[in-house]
């Protein structure tokens, strides 16, 4: 991140107050951010698709041929940087292209996702809102939800969650949105509603072959149960995550942090009354 005021740890900082050390993200942050990041289809593209290059040239029709080719080169550079995980470089390269070709949906998508990965929440919202209008797609609503969550706007998160459910999205997209919506409820201190949102949707079910989203939901639920004081349930879900993926987040440390399993105290049985003969 580059010190922008849109960064997660820098949002809503009171004026005149020195910046405190950024807190270590909790399980809710890790699970929610990871889920939204997983949505990007851009990581499967190794180079700028020729149809997008053509769209850029057509959208910049008033520019010279040389300038149009320079825009295409910048877009190619942005795609390459994004694929290598250099999100700020991708954002710097694609921004001038987005400014000159705002009607190209793929350009706005790349700009929005690069901004999101760089912690530029407001910029991400601006580009991804434009992408949604241009394509009528709900694919990135969970990313928009997470941006609004980072900006501490729970009402907008809730509104986007309602919009997502009404759009009949793919199951994976719906699950991503549910994770962010639950995280937003937890941010507001409503742990029980966050737990209920996930648990009633089947997020706590044990599965023989869980996908990555199931592991994230188990981890998030475990985190929420621990914060709500239900340590046995938290332990059960953390152990489930550990059995499937020992490298998931910091699950081994979280289990150790719960301490040893407490054995139930055995109650003494009723005393056997002495018989008259032994008295």
C-alpha cells in the first residue's frame, strides 16, 4: 500500500490525531478480504485479449493512431503487472487508459480490481460501479461490498448485499457476498447475527470435499464463535479447517490460542448406604 487515505487502517482517522500502529487483521478481515480477492477473472489472462485492444482503439477514435497504440501498450503493461501481482503498477498503467476510454468495460474492471488490491477503496468503487453499469453484471458486487466495509459504511454493505441476492448470482458469488456481509455485521458488534447469517445458509456443514470458499466460511465462523465466547464450537471448526488445509490462514496458532481441551468434571456418584450388618 502507498499511504493513501483510502487504506484500510487509515479510514475514518480523527483529524489531528497521530496514526497509530495498524492493528493485526483479525480472522474476519482475512477471510473476507481473501474471498473477494478470489473473484477476479483477470488472473487467468496472461496478456491483453485482442478484442479489448480493439475496444480501446475504437473508444479513442479521436486520438492519433500513434496515441491509440500507446494506450494499448499501457493496457498491456497493466495486464502484465496485474498477472504478476504488481497491483499498484497495474493501477498506474491503466489509469490514463481508463480516463481516455471510460466506456471500455474491461478497462474499468482492471482499474477497479487493481485499485481494490492496492487498498484504494474509493477509486475501486468508482471503476467497478462503472463496470457494473456497462455490463449489467453482479460479479464484483462482493468486492464493492468489501470496499464499503473498509470505508466503514455498513448501510451500503447491507444495500449491496440485498442487491446481490436479488440478482440471482452464481453460487460462488453469492457465497462471497455472504461472507463480506457477515463480516460487516461482526464489525458492528452484532456477532450473533453474523453467525446466524452464515450458519443458517449451511456454512457450518461438514463436507467430504470442501472447496476453498467452504474453508473460508468455516474459519470465519470459528473466529466469530470464539469472539462470541463459544470456545468449543470455535475449536470444532478450527480443527475442521486444520484437517483439510494446515496452511489456511493461521489456523494452527488459533487452535493453540484456545488452550487445551478442558475435560468435563466427573461428578461423584451417590454414596452407598452401609448395611445394618456392617454397622
